[in-house]
C-alpha cells in the first residue's frame, strides 16, 4: 500500500485506532472517508479533520450495502478499504448467560462485519489500478487472552481470512494487508486507555505509518510490541507467552 495518493474508506474510525489512523493518513496526502453510527459525531469529525463521512452500522448488512453505494457514487476513485470496526468484551464461559449474547454480537460485528464490507467493495476495488483491503486483527489472534474468547476467535478468523483471500485475489490489482495491533491505549474496553502496559496510541500510529511507508509490499503490519504474541508458536515458546499474557488475569487488551 502506498502511503499517499489514495482514497480510503475507514468504517469504525470515529474513535481509537481508526480515528488516529484516519487523521495520519489524511495528513499524509490521502482522501479519507470515515463511517460510523452517530450522525452528529461524524459531522463533528468531518468538519474538524476534513474527512468525508457516511453513516453506517457495521453489524447491519443492509446498512453496509447502502453505505457502500453512497461511498462509491461519491468517490469512484476509492482504492483502499480499511475494515476497522470491532468490539471486545469480557466473557464467562462457565454458563450460557455469561457469554452467549456477547459471543453472537462479537461474531456479527468482528467477523460478519468485515466479510460484508469486503463483499460490498471487492468488485469496485478490482476496477482500480492499485487497490488495498486492510483487515484489522490483533496479537490475540495468535495468543489467547482468557477473558475474551469470542474476540480472540474472531480475530483469528480474520487473520486466516486475510491469508486466504490474499491468495484468491493475487490475480487482481487488489492487495490484502493485515494490521495486527498489540494492547493499545484506547477505550476498546473499559480501563484500557489507563493500562500501564498499553502502547500509547500516538506511538502505535507513528510506527504503523512508518511501516506502511517503508514496506509498501508488506502482507502484515507488525509493530515491535505485537511480535511477542504474534510469533510465540513459531519461536517455540507459545506456552510461556500464554502464561505471561494471562498471568496477571487482566481483562483488557487489543
């Protein structure tokens, strides 16, 4: 992915990593369209940052289809989709009422949401001479946090989805790039922004932008902090990585 000269749609960019990345990409010379559920917040962010905006709910298939039509009609040069939206919740799998509703909502948002977004844009992206689908996974796709089983599972699924569609789309102009965050100081979960183990948001986005610029043909964007989780199995110390991650019984990560 080139660092500039793109037209980029980022659903879920009204806060956290999505908003920070949208702002940096705008400053780098890209046209940015952000999406979210709250019209008032979208208008405020659009005015403040110079984004175009579209209202959508990534848990709703019809909303995604309508938003895609609007975005492509307004921005026929759209060539990058970043599937940023997601939720993360602590769950207790000892009993059904401790996890079932949360699991279904997490799967709808974190797995079906990106699948539907890709489905809504993939044909258009193939008409562009240089296009990218950026998925967003997590270090927890590779090392599980005990408190967030459904989140871990959806991110692992998106990782394998990214690997698979990269192979299928190899005969097109569309690249598939996976962004793999570690624990970042955002409000993805309550208290996460105050966690002393969290990577500051600005530091994370600084490193992400540097990696995009220096590695335009990368398949994964891996900041240094996430490699401990990403490569535990390959290094042969997976059990120790799992124990270290879960040893403090923390229930927040990214």
